[in-house]
C-alpha cells in the first residue's frame, strides 16, 4: 500500500529530528539545505548537509484568507504555481537563481525581487513559522492570520537569517491577488537621468511595481487594474516593450540570468566582483568605476568591477546603506557588511539563544559564529 | 491581572531616594517627577483598570539625557518603563512600582521630511497624525492610522506594531517603518534598520517593532510616506444575518479585491454608533459592512463597481456608495466613534483584540453570544473584517468588583476561543499585562522560554519593562489552562533531544 502524503512528510520530519539530535550530541555543524541554489551567496556553507527537500508540500491554502502554509522543502515553483492557479501570487517576486529553490531557502535568504520597492520584502509577508531550534525543540511563532502582535515577532527575523537561528520547518505567508494587467515601458537615458526621473515617480499616481536601469535603458513596469495601467502608459509617453520580452527581462533581472550578474572565472580571477549595494533610494554614490544595474527606484545598485572592498563598503556606508559581496574569487573581506559593536553583541547573544550548541549553519552569516 | 504584592513603604522610600540621587546627577531638576501629585497622571495607560504608582517619572529632552538615564538605572538595577502618549489598551505602559517611567513626551521634533525619497524622520514622541500633517504639503502621508492617531505617538506605534482601519492594504507599523534609533538597557546607542530598504546582519526590526518597550528605548523613527490617494469612496452594505456578512467579506477578497478598509459592525454596535453620531446606518441589519476603495478616480470607480457586484451577489439587503467626501466621512463617523459611543452606554468597557481566520467569523460571534449569558454581561462587536481582527467590547461597571472579574473572564474566554479557532490573542493592541494569562494558552513552555531568551539577548538584566508580554512558567502554572497546540506538526509528543 502506498504511504499517504502525510505519513511521508512525517517520516521526513523524523529524519530531520534525528539528524539534528545526532549533530547536537556530537556538536557537529550542519549545513541546512533546501534546493542548494544559493550556496554562492553569503559566506561559504560548511558542515554536514541537512537536506530538507523531503519535508515538502503545501499544508494549507485558503485563497479567501490570503494565506498559504507550506513545508520548508516545498519547491518555490510548486508554491507559485499553486497560487497562480487561484489568481494569487507572492508579492515580493522571490529570485530563483537556479531551478529547485525551496520555500525555506527563500525565507532563510530573505531576498526579494524587482517588486520589492513597491510591494515589500519576503520578511513583510511572513506571518508565521515553525522551527527546530534551541535544544532540539519544535517551536511555532506568529501564525496564519494577517494581524498578530502576540509575543515577539520571531518568525519575521528568520527572513534573511541564513539558517543561523535554527531549521525552518514550515512557514505561513501572506499572498496577494495577481495583477489584472501589466505593461513595461522603456526610456533610453543615462544613469543620472534615470535616477532623476525615478525621484519624481514616487508622487505620481502610477501603479509602478518595478523599475530598473541597465546599459542605457530605464525600464518601468506598471501593473494593476487595466484602466490604471493604460492611463499610466499614456501619461508616461514612452515605448512599450513586447509582453513576452518584458516578462523575460524582469525574470532575468530577478534570477540574475544576465552574464553581468555571473562573472566568468576569468573575470573573477582578474579581481572583478559583483556587489549588492542597498542604499537610500535618492543617495548619490561616488564614481567607483565598473558597471552598475539600478533597481528598486534607486534603492538597490548591483555593481560589478574591480574596486577594493574597503572602498565599496566605505562608499555605501557614507551614502547611508551597506554593501554585500555577492560573487568574488576572494571573500576574505566578508560577504556581509560588518556591524557596529553594540549590534554585533546582540547578534551573538541572539544566535546563542536560538542555537546554544552552535550547530546551525555556523559562519554562514558572519565568520566565527 | 494578578494583584502585585504590596511594597514595604520603607523599602520604597529608600529605593526612591537612591534613584533620585542618581538621576539628579544626569538630568535637570524639572525633568524629574517624584511626588504623588506629579506622578499620578502616569499611573495607567489607556487600560485604566490597571494602575500602579511609579517610583519616579523622568522626562528627558535629548538623546544624551535618555542615555544617561538608562546608564544610571542600569548601574542601580532599576527597571525602566518607556512611555509615549499613554493611549495603549493592554497596560503595556503600566508603571513598575520600583521602577522609573521614562516619558518621551519631549521628543516632538520632526527631524526631516524627504519628499523625493518619500520618507520622514521624526522623534519618538511625535504624534501619528502630526507626521501626515508634516507630509501633506508634498501630497504624501503616513499610512497606519490607529483609531487614537490624533494622540498616540510614533514611538508607541513602534512599541505596539499598531494597525488601523487601512492596514489590510497599506500594512502595519512594521511595513511602514524603515529604521529606528535608540538605546539598549545599558545606555548604548543602537540602530535597527536604516533609510535603505534593508540593513546588514539579521533583520532585527521586526523584533523591535511590537516589542512593547522590552528590548530597547526608541528615540527616533524613520517612516515611509505614500502618496495621498486622489479619491476615496466607501460603500455601506447591510446584511440580514452575520453569516452572509462574513461570507461577503471572503467573497470580496476571493474576487481579487484588496479594499482600503473593510469593517463590520453587528446590530447592537450599529445602534450604539448611530445613536452617537447619526450617520444614517441601517438599524434593521444584523450586520453592516463598510468597504472602501482609494486611488485614482478611474481605479476607484472601477473598484466600487466590482465591490458592489460582489456584495450584491453575497446577499446584501441594502447598498449605498458615498457620492462625495462629506458623505464618505459620515459613513465612517460611526465606526471611528465606536469606542467612545460604547463609553456612552456603559460605565466601562473592556476592548478585546483577537484575530481569527475570517472564515470562522460567524462561529466566533455565535460563541460570544453564548458567553454573554455565561458571564451575565453584554458585548457589542466591531471587526476589522478584512484582516480578521475582532474588537468585541464587553460592557461592565468597574465599581462592581464582581462585574470586573466577570468581564476579565469573558475577555479571556474570547481570546482563548480565538486561539482554538486558529487565531491569536492580540491583533494590534499588544499583550501588555492584560493578556499575560492568555499567552500561556497561545505559547508552549519552550516558546515562552525562547521569548525570555530573546529578551535577554537585548537586555541581559531584564530591566526594560519587565513583567510584560511574556508570562513566567509559575504564572502559567497558576493560571492552569492548557497550551493549545497550534503547530500543524503531527507529533506533539515527540521526545526532545
């Protein structure tokens, strides 16, 4: 007889519990793995792989509640497919750097796509999570409702935690209706003109859901009710991109499909690296050489070039933001920007509070813990 | 709430003298209040059933004074309770009898409004509405609108993660705050979030927002501003029974519409509100829905059309859409005055604040009806229907101790029923001291222990607003009700490693 889905999931959960129990007993670090699509990001993973791919499946989906609950190993493509079938979606457009990414990995990485400036981040849409942490305990924080202020909001801190606070087993996410209509316009202009135009966009009643500037072109995406999208297109008075080409462009940007985001080995060996600079949208950067791609109405600048890490980090900090070293031959400068001492103390104590044995993805966020 | 044990007046006097001496070294004299006459206004917040006399109240006027106050209190191991406008509804700002109440009332400066970046940086004591007023010349506003917005401060909103009638579409405080600055319990300066859309390291902003002053004292907040909608229109729809009103709410959402506001009032609440403001509500309806659309004229007209069609198909017995701004405000006037209107028909009321999955609404309201006879008290209901956040108002007379006791038990029953229906004990008012017992039902011992561990990561000596939000093991044991297992995991009895 075929085992029921629930039994199969339970068996997968037991395997995770066993593996964590063994690791705790031996103080053996675990590398928490979903689809294994984001190993290049952050500090290098190390430890014995803890595979969560088997802990999969949508547990509960009520379209009229705008909430979906899924196990951590559920493929992101499966989740987004199930939502699309009911006319809904994840508002934050999570990146898929390679096929096979999972819901747990999406939350742990905390990365959001082109829609982030308009619609919010993955963190904003986490409603609850069940984790395995501490001394092997299963704990649930948050829930399946949109408004919930009981206890500290631990579930949202998991977004972008890179696994250092424990194993995400299950998450509940707020979902939104799909957009009825979408259109992408192109304006040929330089980076400075693009940023000047973007500054004036915030006050227009346009349903702008994404913007990007790359290699002499500003891309604007409007999405929402048909009438509003049509009106914005008429007002903006710019060339429209063919819908298929537009969809491919935004997916390529989201997933880093373009070679700009994936320097070849030769370029890396020459000392080129890919940086992610998160800045106040209107902040100016000094000329760092290299090449940039601007997203989020100016709040996200992907930068590729050969400038020294200290120079990039100093420029980002002076502009009021921070810089992440995404792809490089040498990440000894640290993948993530260093923290002020008072904040680092809190980080260390928090990590010890969730992972007293130091077994969950040690060193994945900052070297040494 | 459990009564706190009485404090020996000699112990209190000695402690007060020591604290005053330490504070006098770092604060100007007029920033320190210690006599009973001066500290009485600080004895409670909006949850006036719970009162406590603070040892000392301080009103610092600069970051340096806040840091110095915290350092002095830290050195003497004195608890500190930060306080905004004191409009909170769960006793989160209830003073500590041997602690310092730190009022941020003097932090009223709007530091900067940046119309290009659509952000505002303001001090923690700035009123919620004052931010929108400062942004108005640029066509912008701050979206979260708790009902107390003319009085409540942004610092208090951050502490409580406040919502409001527009948060289904525009999000809670967390979704509209970019960064905060302040101090940890030892007086060290710290910043969470930033003016960018994310910050390096763990994203600790969601822990700070909604932490009820237990993790840090916040003195400055940077918020996101959004363009003021060109037009807003509101529909009032009547329903002959609660079930069809609840189904209509689900149908609106299922049709892919996110209303700017979606509110439900039951028949008795409608009558109370109508009597107070004369909004022209339908007094025959078992429930009325207020459903708002905002945006450009084109968007709003299209959406009002779609909303009307869904509400009609859901069995609305009467539908009216506002024709102009004056009429829209009239439609809202009763809902916005629901709490004061209830104050007019009863000496006191307890305002509950649980959230449930929307589909359980009818079940919840029927349970509340049954509880009215169990506890012998009346209850009227308003509901942020769009996001499942229920505000039953339990009517009672606090002069009668037995009525207060029954009202508290009635409230706890509502909260625990909400947890059983898959919801939570607080949607937007916070746990404070009011819902400590109910927290025992929502969280397992391991989860509560984890909350304490989170607190100690920020505040190892547990000096900031101690005793709020997280119930101790002992308290839960005394309360004696079982934790309701909420997780969908199938092995609640698995051995722990």
